[in-house]
C-alpha cells in the first residue's frame, strides 16, 4: 500500500476516469492531494461535471505513469466529505487549489477520498505487477 501511495505522491498529474452523464467514459487530469489514515484525498467543485458524475456513479479508475516504463492503475469508490480540517489541509498542500477557493469554508470546494481501493503497479520491462488493496 505504501508503495502505491508513494507512486501517487511523485505523480504531478494523474488521469481520473468516471462514467459521464451521457453514460460514456470520461477521463481528465487530476491532482492527488494527500493520504491520511489510508484515505487518498482529492477535491473538485459542485460546478464541474465530474462532481455530478460521481454523485450518480461513485466508482472511478485512475492512472499515472512513473519512471522506467511503470504505471499505477487504481480503482475505487468515491466518498465525499465536508470536513473543514480536510479542506484546510487541501489548501495547505496545493497552492493552485488555494488560489481558486481561498478558504476551506468555500462552498465550491468539495473534498473526497477513495475507499475500497485496488491498486496495481505495473511496467513494460518484465517485472511482475504488484497489487495492493486498502
């Protein structure tokens, strides 16, 4: 599990897949915020399609590439949280998010974490895949 989290921490951008409002897959760049108590935190806004998509279908996959032809693929269920402390920490770790939302009580800042995670680190150089569940 720690290896999967470290992989995410070193990923500037990951690609986040949802089921769109039209029933078709949607993939977009996303930024990992932080890990706490085996929960991987992200954020969005209620004004975005991704928020509405996750309200209807909370299951996602994400993918990020690493060094030496490696990648991480993760599937999980999204759980929204309105904890002010979590949103404050998001603002602390991401200057970009802070520049958009300013304060943790901004109603346009929505935090969420991943639950029931299966993560696979794989590569193209013949090293066996590593699977993590948390």
